[in-house]
């Protein structure tokens, strides 16, 4: 017997693909919506794909037809999308919406938005509970837009119960900004020395797409207005992540550790680097949903690495991952600057 109708918006994205699969396998009648209306090879034949651009006036409402029991939104950002979703109350029984750990601020008002400032990296409690303070809502940054989204959706209350999932450092195949690329590309390019700032001890809690999909699956039949963290069972250090990638590709790498922040030019600064650990508390998800992770970081890594190697094959990384290039810049793989620093380091040693 069907659990009901689930409408997944952003279905062909990195989280959408496993979420559609998890919901279909759990007995939901799934409508997979994306701008191109594509499909994933891992989906059941019963999954129905539809093309919809939520920014086109009336398009989402038309695609919903008679409505659905649960709407899962992977691509909601800011007040405008919250207003759009809240306006569906009555046609949508409940919603599950992806938010971000970027909404948190520390007790001194520091957040991911201030990390580029002197002493601006946030120092959160370890682990960060959902009760931790958040940034002010607004339209200026990713974090301020996500908290504006959250607050407006929570204000809808019983009219539209919404589970908001504050995801950590999302990883897995089909990621547009894959942090693991930092290590994988270096190894593919034959580099066997790397530099890591903060003694390689930085921790930015990963969240594998299949674990987020499991949270979606558990929340879908349990409507409520709530906020939950979404992360893996482990929060490895940057050095541990690098070693795990080495193991997957079967190579040995020498790691040069730098105490404190990255030297000039960002040498040794990775997509996980930070002065303080960022680790999310998963107790509430375990308590409220009975959540148990379906994979760990190391266990999930081979599939991610295989996908990255295939995507890089014969391609410039900036073409393969244009959003990654925009977010991090070409300095992410400035080998000449890195080698010059290593040469000075070796002579100094």
C-alpha cells in the first residue's frame, strides 16, 4: 500500500537523486521534479519525472496538480521561496526542506559570513545543537537567506508542518562543489606532497547525500514543524580525509603540516579548513526520527572518488566543476605557488 504522494523539487541534484530513490523504496508514489525533467538510473520505474522551473509563475502549482502529501524541497533559498511554499498550504500536507549549518553563529556573533575577517572564524560548542544562536535573517548571504527561509516556514505552523534539515559539508556523487576534489585532483595530477594548515586538524562535519536522504525518508511520514541537524556519524579531520582519499586511490602522500592559518597565498587552506572545529549534534534527529546513519565517511568515499576521477578524465577542472571554480578560485590548485613555498620550507628546515 502506498504511503502517499511525495513531490521532490530539485530531484536530479546531489541530494535529490538518493532522496527520490529512498522515498520510492519506502512505498511513496514519487514525482521527481527538476528544471530539465531528467531521471537517475537508480530510480524505480514507478517514479514519474516532470520538468518544472519554480521561478516561472504558476509552474510549481501546475506541476503539483491535486497536491501531495509531502513536498521535499532541495533548492529553497530565502524568503521568496518560503512564501511560495507557505502559499501551498492546503494542497501540500507537509514539507521537508534542506537548510544549512551556515545559519549558526557563535556566542560572539561570528559565523561562516565572518570567517574571512581577522579572528572571524566562529567558535561553536562541540557538538553544535539546534538550539545554538543563528545569524540575522536577510538577503545578503547564503546563511542569512537560509535562516530567513527557516523563520518564515516555521511561522506557517500547523498550516504547513515543515522539517528543516541543517546540512553539514555535503558530499557524494553529483556534487557541484565537491570538497574531495582538493585531494583527488592532486593525486590524479601525480602530486605526492601536500600542505595542510592548522596542523591538518580542522574539522567541518561532512553530510553524505545518502544520510540526508535517510533523514528525509524518516521525516516524510512524521509531519511536524522542527529543525534538525543533518550530518554523518563521524567528523574526520582534514588530515584524516586526505589519508582516506590516499587509501582509496592506493597511493602514499607526504603531508607537510603548518601550525595555524595558511601561509601566504592560501597554501594549505582546504575547503574544510578553519581555526575551530565545526561538528553538529545529531541527538535530536536520533530522538525525534529514530535516525541511524546509513553510511560513514570512509565507507562512502570510494564511490565519490570514482565519480570525481571520471569527471576529471580529459577535462579542465574548471570546466568540470565551474561552481567550484567560482567559489574557491584558481588558487585552489596553484601548484607553482605551493611548490615555491615547499622549496622555501625545505631549505628552512
